[in-house]
């Protein structure tokens, strides 16, 4: 084995170690990245050649966490790792977005990158190391790649930025941002904030890039030591320079003219497709099929060049807007009257129909990941059916893109949705995209805000979002920053930069940069232009609904919450859940109970106030401690010769002795009370040891005039009573009287 190790020293003294040559040597490249006890194995394998007809980069990135890494068993019946969870998919997307732009444009071989968490220290966050591991595996391979890159997480603690914080530290931070970049450029940014300024966000990105540069230099040293500075040769594209020039000469001016005249997405697409078919008709029929693939590529380049030049030369966009103009917006709330909250948000040709559903703790999302366990009270789901873009294909359910876009909207809103006592509900937001032409995730944020306010959730502040674009000319330094980009502008531009926030600061961001050497000054201008766009969109939203509704919808189930002493939790649940199930069944409510700080938090969820009051009274009865001298209205539950047992509180019964039924002598208990009767009684005494209660009915009755308390004589037939004496002064026991 030829084991090679490199060490990266972080500013706080921690170390990251990269090792190659020990594991997975049959892969084209493999490394183990280690920080503390956390270890990730990254491998990369590329096909020897491209598949026939492939004209794109078929990159596949998979991040997987092994439960054994943290000494845990997977859940489920099979007790083995299953399909990737949302967290693993999100990390896979982060790595993919950082790597993909750096493969050569003409390289089309299948590339598979796999990153596995194989050892996990509980407080170390492994996701920030995944990008470094994937890039290092590419660095020690012969796969063509214009890297290396690295990814780092930045947090801010007590006003100071830190690199790759722990789980514990991140909970105290107002910044959580992941940044990926090369030695020279920022490639990708994604994160959430607690209303920070544009300048603070830019400062965090710069701070991250300094660390990225150090990590990239270490990878270059590793690549040189392994001897992989020269990459494999390939030829994945067939080219015809004469045909390329013919396509440009025939199509460029016509493309420019189509782009210059504002049109809808479908009209524009049809016009461009017709032009392409028009050019194909000029090729001899016998050559057409062989050259169609090259024509497709060359025409795409011409279309891209024409649209970009239109923006740079004339500041005109495909739909006729200026560079900082926002498309027309219309909103509507309470569109779906049977939901707990709903909103429609439409901006241009992008539309989101969003609903809010309120539930109990039982509806909260369970989280059972390798390093993260618990539950989430707020979730957001994003759906992108094919009809939203006019595609005629089946809808196969949630994909990676939907999870990624939904996560961005979730991070944008999560910090403004109240929790705990301010909001006892589990909250589910669902965005269904009905039309899409650019930035449907930002439409989800806006629609989500309106739907939450329509539902009566007291969000801290409304949030709006915008997607920014960039078209730049490397040679002469010209560039145009585009507000509220279209789908075509995203596809043909150099940057897709999404920003969400309140009027007071940024709450989330996602940025993908496709051009080398983007100056920070341009990024700063883009952030400022985005702020103005966000505020404009917010103003349009507030015309529809400017604050959360004062009350929940009439058909929204209510929650009543009480805190009880911890020792009563078991009494409410009952053996095998018997008591709590009986409460729910009898009152037609849902009751949950959780322990927090040694106390029980009981929540009653229901649609009928009378039923909820009954459930609350039941629970309060269980948790109430009977007090001597208190009068209770109780139910007779059993009758014996010597008295009756009366339930004065749920689960709490006391003895109403026959002598305490009335002032006069009662010959038979049934002469006064029977099973099922409701009777007023006074609690005379609670035995300090056994907890047995002695009740009285006669104590609540007026004493008859001239009443004389009868003299009670010892009863010889009552044996075994210590302290009872016979007439001669002896004591009774189980064998009869005995002398003192």
C-alpha cells in the first residue's frame, strides 16, 4: 500500500486529515476524510467512454450515512439502511451543485461519486466535509475535473464567524451557511439566517472562501504527490466547424429578433423550435439525421448568445421587462374554504397554490437520522407536477429537486413560525406549483407566508423571496443583474441567486454561480437589487393580507394546553394507555402528553368545545389533590352494608360511612343513596399513610334541634382493634379479651 496523508489545520486548532491509498483502491479515486472521530469515505468512478447520444454531464452524487457509524441500529422491520432520507438527499444535492459546473463542457462519460459516513462523533457535523471528500477523491483520480473545490459551513457565535461549528454551537448561531468554491471562485452558497443584513451575509461568504482556499491548496499538494496532475484523454463530441458556422449565420439574427419581441413562454418556445426546424430543412435529407445532434448543440449555443447579447446590448429581456423590473403579481387568500389556511400567489407565469394544516404533537414529523433524532413541529412540502410546465408525462412523486426546493422555502420560513406556548400546533405547509416559469421556490415562500397568516398563525414577520440572475461578458467586463428571472434566464445565465427575507433582514439564500471570477462588487450589487425586489414583492403581498388573522378558522380544531406535576403523567396515561384512551374515546378528542423539565405538558385537540371541556375536566380531576374540608359533588360507585364508596374526582374514591349519611340513624344505606346517585359530600380526612379518604354527607346537613350525640359503646364482636377495651378494662384480640 502506498498510503498518503495530508492535514488541514483549522483556525481554532482542529485538524482535518485526508488519506488515500488504503481503502477502496479499485475505484478511480478514493479518500478518507477525518475530523476527530468522524470519518467519511469518498469514492469516484467514471465510465471509460460516453454513452452514444449523450450530450450532457451524467453526474451522479450520493451521500449516505451508516447507522453503525454512530453505534446505532436502523429502524424499521428489516433493521438495515433503506432509501436516502431528506437530509442525505440535500447533502447529495449540495455536493452535486458544487462539482457539476467544473467538469469540462465536452465531457459526457458517466461519473459516480459516493460519499459515506463510516464513523460519527456525535457533536461533529459531517455534511460540511462531504464536498471536501468528494473533491479530494476526484483530485487523486485521472477523471477530467477543473477543481479542486471544498465546502465549509459558517456560523456566527457572539458576533464572530467560525468554520464548521458543532451541532451544539450551531444552536446558538444566527447564521448557518454552507459555501462551496474553488481556489479562485465561489461556486455555491446555501443557508439560513435570523434576519441578517446583506453586508453580513457577504462577510460570511468571504470568511468561508479564505478557508476554502486553504483546503484547495492541500488537495493540489495531494494530487501532485499521488501523481494525478495529468488527467485521462477523451473525445466525447463530434464537431463540424462548417456546420457550426452555417447554424450561426442562418439563425443568429432570427433568434435575436424572436428574443427582442416580448412573448409568453410557450409562444417563445414554439418560435425557437420552428426556427430550428427551418434550418434543419436546409440540410439535405440524406444528411439530416446524422447532423441533427450537432445542429441541436450549435443552435442552443446561438440561441444562448442571442439572448445574452440582447440583454447586454439593449437591456431588454425576453418578456420585455427592464433588468430590475418584477413581473405582475396577484394574490388571493382563503381560496380553499375547507382548509385551515390557503393562498394563491402568482407572479408572471409562475403560480403556487399553498395550504396550511394544523395538527397535534402526534402529527409532528419524526426525525430518526444517524446523528439527529427528535421531531419537527413545522414542515413544508413542495410539489412540482409536469403540467406546471406543459409537459405531457406522468407524475412519479417526490424527486430530489422537489426536496431541495422545498427545503429552501422551509428554511426561509422556519424561524418566523412560532413554537411552544406561542403555537402549540404542528404546522404543515404544502405548496403545489400550478405554473412555472422561473423561481417557483420563491413563489412558495410568498404563498406560504400568506397561507400561514390566513390560518391565523401568528408568524413573527412576513417573508418574501426573489430569484436573481446574472449575464456577464468576460472580455469587456459588461454585465447585467436581472431581478425575478425567467426559466430561460436561469438556464442561459451565469448565476441563479435566490434570497428570502423580512423587511428587517435575510432569512435564507441559495446561490449557484456558473461563471469564473465573479467579483464581490457584482455580488454586492446583486444583493442590493434583490433587497429592493423583495420589498416590492412584500408590498404587493401586504395588499392582500398584511397581518395574521386574529382568530383561527371556525372549522380549525382547537388546542387546550395545561401543565401538570410530573408525578401525574402515569395516572393520566394509565396501565397500557387505558386511561388516556378512555378519555379520547369518551370525549372524541385527541390527548397528548409529554414530559418537559420534570413536568407534564398535556394538550387536548378537538373540534367540539363541550367535548374538549369534558376532557379537560377529566384530566384536571385526575391531577387535583383532594383537600380536607372541601365539598365535592361525587358519584356513588358501590354500596356495602357499612356505607358507600363515592368517586369525588376521576380515579379518587372515598368511604361515606353509614353513620355519616344523616344525623338520624340509618338502618340501610340504600334508604339514602344508591349506585349512580350524585351526592354532595365533605372530605373529612385523608389518611397520611394509605391515602384513604373519609367522607360525610351529614356534615352538609343542618343538625336537628335538640340533637344529642349518641354514646358509642365498644362492640365485643369487633376483634383485632388495638385500643378497644371491654367493660373490665381488658383489650380484645383474635382470641378474645385479655387482662391488662
